[in-house]
């Protein structure tokens, strides 16, 4: 999990996440891995790859060092959004991370309370509120 | 399940515990009629609703039931009509996941042939259904206002006050005024205030799964009341495989199976199929016999024909001011200006829904669409969020004889039965109307100062209509105006499959009103001394 959070910090904010942001992200990742077959092994593959590319524990690297690895090994999609990529093969773990793990990590963060906080929402789909708020500006 | 293989017996056997079946069960049981309801799916436990909500928020379908082979279908025609999210097995049926919009049809919707020379008239008029619309609104708890200039006359007020207009509705209203469009409240079966033992809506924003029970669904409204009478039993995980006849015009029993595949039987005096406009015709077609080789109640050849829905598009744009979306999961404003007063001989009806939750504008969606990462991604989400506005267009579709539900014998479900095959086309007039509606919606968005206005691809509402249409002529319809099968005296077919035409309004309230009316008529036949 530490590897995933360390990668997510590079991807979703470009900075270290606060403890509450980390907690939201971890919950969102756990939700996905517990419910959808395949994500646990995808994330294990991601964690192993990151350590291999870092030649040390990936979370031990500084944020710029982590970002440099992400860039150098093209772990973020480099096409236009929505461009369809070929399905990654098992012999190309970088592609699996780029096509599957990275988008899911970004989505996990931005659908969590931390992601909604980025846009200034304390209540959002899934966190109930009242029938006054929606009638007014925030 | 029945004990020891002993057949279950009832006065009335209802197949399906969704909106129509649930209402029928309660309306009959409260009049002392013994009812057995066979439901193919499980009880979706209300105490798990918050968990179901989380599943939905992950982009998965919490109402999906096992085995998936039970829901296999195949597609034909020029446009794929996918059933995946649009049908729900289980107590509550599709009312578990519906949006809750509860509009009456307009009086003109029942008379397209008389007024415009197109399609067919219904064998009943709006005035016949009006009191039942009122009963349905009371039973489901419809929140609404009398501000729709195109509404047909009503004899009762809405039981609940309307939901207030949203912040973005105010912006839509100003723009609509500029282009000569009248915006009004959208009636919905959702508690604007606590009602009938259910809580006020708490704006959870996930109406496909309402975790508080504020949205009406018959697993909360009608089924528990039916069971509380002591006259109704609901058997879950009981998939009906076929109907049995002892003579051509009389059903003697239904055969159903649980998950273990063991077949059991229910006998009853009357049978009501309330399994939706796909499964009901499928069951009739599967119940073919020597005396009814084309399928039960299918002398007209119309069982499964005229499958109809509501084609829809979203038109979205970007405005400079923030509109603060996603704070409720439903819309609060609409206009029926284009649904009634127009020449429907050459133009289909449509209505506009002003969205409080435009597609693609959530932080997650914005992030994935941006192609950015790191600090640039955060800035993009922060900057872009809240500026997307959207209008949804629902278009009337006329019955098309090419559209149908048939059996595909080459593909079978988990019980070995042929799966439904959906053949679907969208006609040129529907496409022209969608193009016109796109222009209207674009005018509204441009009056708001929107840029980047674009239209979504063509999609379809989860409304399945018309596959066992009602009428007076047995050669041109499957059921009569009481929804009794013309050819089978003790068989009723309820739900939107009986609609003659689709309107542009969602079908739920009309399904409910018709179910109440049919239950009343069945009760008057079975308990004449007590009155209906």
C-alpha cells in the first residue's frame, strides 16, 4: 500500500498527501481491491515494478525522484484522453501500470472525500446532506 | 419455497414483485384476496443500502443478481438496446433503481390516432385513469407543484410539496425565459418531507441506490403492507419457467424453479404477469402449447411486438459561473413545452430535464479526461469543476412493428431456456425530433453563455414498453382495457408492456395507476358483494 500511496502522491497532487487524504485514498483503494477481482494482483504487480524501477523502496525516494521515474518509464498515459490503448500484455508490466493501475489510482483519489475536497465539497454523492444546500451557491 | 413439494395455492398468483406486481399484491391483499407473488430475485436487504451505495459509487451495479446467465440476452436491429442496468431482479424490481420521476401522461398521449392520425388510440382515456393517477401519487408519495402549464386536469393535489428548484435551475430559468421556454417543477416519488413512515430525502446524490428510503420503491411501500395483511406471500429466488393450461383459455398453474433448479408449481384461480415488458412476453412465448403454438395469449401475433422505449441525448456545455452540481442525485426542473402542443403527426413529442448532475463533470471524470497528472491535474480539476451544465432530452418513440422481443433458441439461460432477443430500430422522425431538441437545448445553453456545447451519443431510457399492448380488438392487441388477456380468461398482463403508445413521459406513474385500476377490477369480480 505504501508504494501505491507514494505513486498516487506523484499523480494526483504532485505533493505529499495529508494523513486524512492518505486515509481517504487507502479506503478507496481497499474498496476497489476487495470488490473487483484482478485489482489486488494488479496493485501487487505495480508495487513490485516500482521498487524494481527505483532500485530501492519506491516510497523512500523524494517526490521529484518518484516523478522522474514515472516520466522516464512512461507510467502515465501519453496519448490524448480517451485514446484507446491496446490491452497490456503480461510481459509488459509498465503498460499494465500505465493503462490500468494509474487511471484507477487517479480515479480512486478523486472519487474519495479528498478528491471532492479539491473542489470545495464537504458533502457529495455518497455523503448525505440536507435539502437546502443544493439551492444555494457554496 | 413450498414444503415437501406440495404445490402452493392461492386465489391470485403474481409473477414479479416490481412496481406493477407489488402494487397489485397490496391492492388485492388489502381486499382479503389471497395472493402468492413469485419473484425471480432476492430481497435486497434495506439495512445494506449504504453498502450498496458504495458499490454504485465504484461504478458497479449493486442490484446485479446471480447467476449472470439468468440475464443473458441477444441483440438485433440497427441500434443496440442494452438491458444490463435497466432491469432489476428482486423484491422491488426496477423501482429499486428508478430515478423516481412520476409524471402523468397527457390526455393527448392516449389519443394519437384521433388527434393526429398516427399510431393507435388507447382503449381508455386520461379521464378514465385520472382518479387512479391520484391514488398512485398518494401511495408512492409524489412531490410536485401545479406549475406545469401543459399538465392535464387533476382532481387531487400532489400529496407532497415540490422540491425547491436547485441553484442551477435559477440560471436555466433565466435562459429559458430569454428563448421563450417555460420551466417548471419535475414531479417525483421522493420525499420532500417525511411521508408514510419514510424519511425526508437527505440529498445523498445516489438515487440509483437510495440509502434512506426517501425514494419510493415497492419493497418499502407496497410489499411490506401486502405481507402485513396476512393475505400475501412473497417467494423469492423463484423464477417462473412456464405457464400451464388445462384448456386453451385457462391457465391452471405456473412452474417455477429456485436456484437449485428444482421445479415446483403454484396453482391459482387468476394469474398476473408483472415481469416487465421483456420477461412477460418471453414467458408467454415460452408457454406455447399444442393449442397455442405461437405462444400463450398470442392469437394476434403481437406478443413481443412493438417494443418501444425513449431515445435520449444529453446536451452539455461549459459556463463561466459555477453552477454547483452533484448536490442532489435528481433533477428538480423540466419543461413539457414540446411534449404536448405540437403537430405530432409530423413531430415526435419530447421534454427537457435540466440536470443537477451533468455527465462527465465529477472530479473523477474530469481527472481521467484531462490527460494530466501531478500539480497540473489538481489545478485542472479545481478550475474545471462546477462549470458543466446539461440538459437531457427524452423523445417519444412511436410503436414500430420492426421492434420486438422474441426468443433466441440458440442461446439459453441458466435454466436452459431460450433468452430474449431484442430487435430495435429508431425511426427517421425520432431522429429528426432529437435533432430539433438538440437545437432547442443548444439555444438554452447559449443563452446561459455556454461554450463547448456538445451532444452525447444516442442512448435509451430504461423504459421498456408495448410488448403486450392493450386494445378492444383481439386481432390488434393482446389484452383488453382491464389488462386481461383477450384469449385467456384468467390471465392479466400488467406493466408498461400494455401501453399502446409511449408518450415522452416516463412510464412509472402510469404503470402504477393501471395496476391499481386492474386490481380494483379483479377485486370487484372476486368480491362483488364487498364492492371494489
